[in-house]
């Protein structure tokens, strides 16, 4: 009888822990600060996660709940979490949804200044770029890359901030022979992802466009390597009929299906 009683007691403890963790996630999502405080006091785990790896801080930040975000950060919640579905950081979601007050708090706590700077420059918010520059010292490479992105997107205020922080002027594009560029034109397919990419030449410059997506220009780094800095895309041709596209640590092989 004692053994059964102990097992039931242990099970009830586990159920209560599950309940307070779920309640903390929901309260964070809704921005209910008093409920968040109550669940933390009851022992809810700050780093408890949804099925998609989203923590209370993640849910509060992506929904713009500034008071809850401040409370959870003060309690030591981890701002570096990425979800398991989109692989997006907490800061990425806050910026995408224009929760700039939340983003400012996150920037002060994040420990990877190069990644932070790239994200905030992409948002186009000069105030957040200034916050990122003050919060941590990015590398020279990060300054130079984001400066080039800002110039390309005509973000003059942001470009001025980056220049003042020490960014160098971008190197000119590598001069690629016209016949070489023309040979890359065509429609490419991949066995890894269901996306066709069309490569074409306009005014001597190579462009690409994925199915249903905007076209983008590529800057030549060499006769076989090109990049689109704003999206951190690098394209490496190993022949006129195949290339590898690299973005965000992932690599995808494409082969030409239709020549232009």
C-alpha cells in the first residue's frame, strides 16, 4: 500500500509540474504578467518548451509582450533559443513582427554581435542598429558586410552608422567574362528542395529568381562564386550546368534542367 501511495504522489507531482509549465507558456503568450509571476513562483521552468521548441520568453517576445519579456530576462531566461520548425531565433521573430521594444531588450542580452547586427540591419531600423553597435563589438567582417547590404538597399542612415563604426568601403565586383555569365543562364532544379531557380543575365549581370519569389542580383566574387549579401546567399558554380546554393549554414545542389 505504501508503494502505491508513493507512486501516486510522484505522479501527482509530475502532473502539477506539467500544469504549471503549460500555464507559464500560455500566460507568456498572452502577456499576463501576474500569471507569469505566479507560475514562476510555483516552480514552473523558465526554459520549458512547446512542441516546436518555443520557451516562455520566445512566446512573449514573438507576441510583443514587453513587460513579460523584461521579467523573464531579469529572471535569467535564455534569449538565444531557436524554434525547431523555422529555425528562427527569438530576435528574428521580434524583428519580423516589428516588436522593436522587445528587440531592444533582447539585443542587450544576446552574446553574438555579428549575428545581431546582420539581423537588425536587415530590419531597416536605424535605432536598433545603433543599439546593436553599442551592445557589443561586431567583427570587421560583419561591419563590412552589413555596410555593403545597407548601401545596396539604400539605407543611408544605417550605412552612415556603420561607416562611423569603422566599416570599409565594399570591394568592386569581380569582372566576369560575358560568355561565362551567359553560360550560367537557365532553369535549375534540386533533389533536396521543391524549388526551381531561374538564372538569367540583365545588362551583363547575373540574376536569380526562385519560383514565386522576387528576383535578386548576384555580385561576382570570382568567375564561379557569386553572392546576394542581403539574404546571406552564396552561389558556387562547379560547371555551367550546376551550382551549390549556401544560406544559413545549409547547402543545396542544383542542376540545370532547361538551358536559356
